[in-house]
């Protein structure tokens, strides 16, 4: 196992700078997930760490070594790609063992290592099968096994689950999390899926346009988003955002209504955020944050998503599956002030209420 660090990491392609001075430390044995929209720089960061691309400036450290000038094979890392890239004419055993092809080990030791990895992955009974005889999830495990067999210091995962269907993705998330708990190797995982990030990570690195927006535990980035982008990117459905202005008595919302909270300065534009699961239907109109007409109802079993037109804005609330308001009905939605989030209307940076 090993620590990983990026120090003032910059990457440019021609005149275009795609990473703008990334700084991050990953602890030994930590599971860190990079997440963000396409083009944010997460996969580029991973490829720089793997040695598949060269940094323009800054340093990359694995353990206490600067590895910028080392070949990928010298970095003691193993990478699992979105594409399984396993050989269809080889058995599972030979596919996993391919990672040891250049290792200076005896044949007996190689076979022993393959058996150990097969047992960890629950594939002992599948080692003699060909990939065509495996499910999608099993093939992905073979790809993971080929990386594991080398016993690397760091595992790198580049969107490894995006080719799987929803049920298999859920299953493989669990498999990868169990694997990390068993072997304890440092893992850096790249995904565009915030659900994968939330369920897998010890810490999440949220990126946008080549900048790190926030680093924190899943709970921290969900409950204490650093800015408007993080607030809306993390969480499904996305956080509701309403515009307002700070007045003497609180925040006057553009959709109508006044929030009696002391945040910001008089005249400052404020964005007010509230997560769908923090909104509730209420019959006590005096406690309602706002009211509006139901435009869409989405029953999901245990919960119901209720879309409400508040002025010109559409707000979504996640309520009990037993609550089923009618289309066109006027409903009142409430939330405690402690469940509201506030952001500067110009910069998007989070601000705290007094």
C-alpha cells in the first residue's frame, strides 16, 4: 500500500489548460473517488497518475517517490478500465495470470497467487472457464483480478461500472467495497455517477472545469456543500435552488414569501437551497416555506417525488410513498431552517446563517 499526492499539478493540451494546479493527498489504504461531469479533468488526473500521460508541471508522488519521470510499469500501480479488455481465447486463470507474465516468480508461486486472487473474488470455481461463459459482472471481476494479482501499491479504476446494467452496477459496487475492506489497498476511482461516489468513497473529490470544488466524506459533501455546483451535483434528485434578496427581516424570495433568517448583507443576492427529502407536505400553512400547484407525481414505491410549480420555478419534494397528492392540487411545503442551505448569488460560495 502507499500514499498518493498531487502537488500543483497542471496539464495542458496545446494552449488549453485542462488541470489548473491540483493539490491533493490520499492516505495509505484510503478509498478516494473522483467525480464530476464529462470534461472536468478527473480521468486526465488518473491517467497522469498511471503514467499514461505526462504532466505539464507539478509533481505526482506515490509513497515518498516523485514518479513523474517513471514508466507506468515502474510505478507499482494497477489500472482497471471501463472496457474489460480480457482475452476471449484464454481461460479465467490465464487472463488473471497475464498480469504476472513479466513477474520474476516461479510457475508454482504464480499459480498460488492466481488461486489466492480467485478465492478473494469468489471465482475459484470459474478459473477454467472462458470469458464467453461468464456474466458481465464476472468478466469485470476477471479484469479486477488481473490487476490484483500483481499486488500493487495503488489500484486505479477508470469508470469500471459504466458498461454494466443497473442491477450489475449495484452488485459490483458492493463487490468492490468488500474487496477494499479485505485487502485495504489504496484505491483511486473515477466516475461520473454521484451514487457510485457516495456509496464507495471514504472521501470524494468533486471536480469541475479542471478545478477541485470540494474534498470530503460523503456525509460532508452532502450536508455541507462548499458551493452551488457541489450542492446541485451531489444528491438525487438535485437540490432545489430558489433566488432571493437579503432584506432587513430576512430573505425575500423571487417566487414570493419571506424567510426569517439572518444570512448575508442587506441587498445581497442569495440562493436558497433545500434538498427534496428535507421538504414535507404540511397542512399548517403558517409553517410552509412556499406553496404551489402539483405538476408531476412520480410514485417510486417507498417514496413519491412530487413536482410543484412555485411561481415560475419547479420544486421537487421527496415524500412518503403513501402520500399521493393529485395533479393540479395546491400543496404547502415546509422545511426547518436548519435544513436550508444558502449561497452567494454571484459567486455560488456557501454562506452560513447566524
